[in-house]
C-alpha cells in the first residue's frame, strides 16, 4: 500500500484579490501557465506575490514524460502574438523577474527556440528592466537552437535534468541524460548566462545516485540547482516510491554543498521556478 501524502506537502487553497487579479490577467491575454497545467502545489502562494511561470507554445506536449501532468498530443500552430501578450502580462503584473517555460515541441525545426527568443525580446522592448529566466526543453541537443537562445541572452537558462540517469528511460523515455548535461554545458561554455537545473526525488533513486547527478551538473557548469519532492499528479503517472522527510532535505542541502553547488534551493515543495528571483539575486 502506497504512503498517503504527508501533511507537510499539502498547501491550503488561497483565494484573494491578488490571486484573482493574476488569473484575470492570464485569462484576458489567453495565456497558459505551468502553475495550472502541471498542478504546481505552490501556485496560490506565487499568485499572491503577483507572479506566475508562463507556459508558451501551447498546453500539450510532443513527449510523454511519465511524471508530468501536461498531456501528450498533436500541438497547435504557434500563436505569433503570444510573445507580445506575455510582455503585456509581465507589465500588467508589475513583475521585475519573469519566468517562461514551454511544452516540448519536437515538431518544430528549431524546437521553439526562436519563439523563446521572441518572448524575451518582447519583454525587453516593453519593460527593459525586467529580468528573464527561461526553462527550456533539450531542443534535441541542437546547437543552432541553443545559439538562438544564447543570442537572446536571458539572465538565466534553466534546463531540468529531472531525475538520476538510471531512471531516465522510465521517467523520460524520449530524453537522454547525457544530452541534457551537454545542453547545459554548451550554454555555459558559449555565454555568460547563469545556468540552472532541477531534479525530483521520490522515484526510487538512491542517495549515491543523487550525489552523482549533482556532480554531473557541477561538471557541466551548472550554477543553480533545485531539488523537490515528486508528487504523483494522477494514478496514471509514475507512483511515488518514497516521501522524503524534511530532515532528509537538510541532508540533501549538505550533499549539494559537498558537490560544490553554491546556489541551490532544496525542500519538499521546491519546484524549478519557485522563488526564482531570490535564487538569482
């Protein structure tokens, strides 16, 4: 019998003027957020801070990762007005730091790299002082796509490793562990952009395997790492093998320091975009 969700992983429903304002702005601009589509447990907390992680290029994915709540289906054509709408939402929310992620778009020749660049450029045009973090797919490791991202120069480039190498084929059947590391390494070696990655725990990994993953990220030049507890979105997704206790997350913080990771956010409900501005500052 599987463990029940521990109390420390539960979050109350928050409905305030601020959360309603954020939802209204997103709805008016016809924008998706990973907060809603991935059922993020921190959604309402972030909404009360007038922030959200924008999900661009639609809300269905061309890959079928077994931990993710975003559906896999044939995607719609790109909305060419989306970058402008993102920029307007950033301005309306009064953001100083914006985070943009996307579904994986293997159907596009550049994997959506130019669309990311267009979003960055639109934000800079409308609100020049806003810092931009992007959380991208692996673009199949295509260097031309990564060069487009590098040219647009977000403040932070985030690509999540998600899990340890042994579990990649189970959790991420269409991804490759070493390719994800190479993506991070390429951006770091060819720019001065801050690089970032994150992983989930609770899928059956060992402490030694987490350590090896952190060492691999360090070797790839990764500046920031996030680690949080995997929570099963539905019975159709991978089951949780273990709920890490709060004190075990303290052990993971010590492990990150041991591996030379200077900037990290590690905790039960940490997600890759959670408190992103504080991590970068």
